[in-house]
C-alpha cells in the first residue's frame, strides 16, 4: 500500500490514469503478519493503513500531499510528501 497521485487537466472531468505518481510505497505490511497488541482493542491484525490524502499546490509550483500512514513499524504517523511534476 502507499500514496499515489493522478492528475486531471479539466477540473476533474477526466483523469490521466496513464501517468500515476508514486509518492510512497511503504504504507503497510502483509495481512498475514503476526498480530500485535493494541491497548484500545486487544490485538490487531498485521494490516497496514494509509489514507485521507489531501494535496495543495504551493506558491513555488510544487505540490504538498499530507496523509496518515502506518508502515511496517506498526505505528501510525502523520506524514507529507512535497513533490513536483
């Protein structure tokens, strides 16, 4: 799992799915990973988690994408990627 970006050049009516940008590719671990303790819910499965991505164009033309991600360490992080086309 990870964070991918796809652009629209017509205000969202169509999407350039032939050109996908990979911002992160480390957003999880195999679902068959060992169960680990969770103080709120007992035990959790080995699944990773990533989502709620939001992007904005910055003044210099770069794009900032903010999201949460649970990588292989099992800890959920608030993270961002600054990228350019």
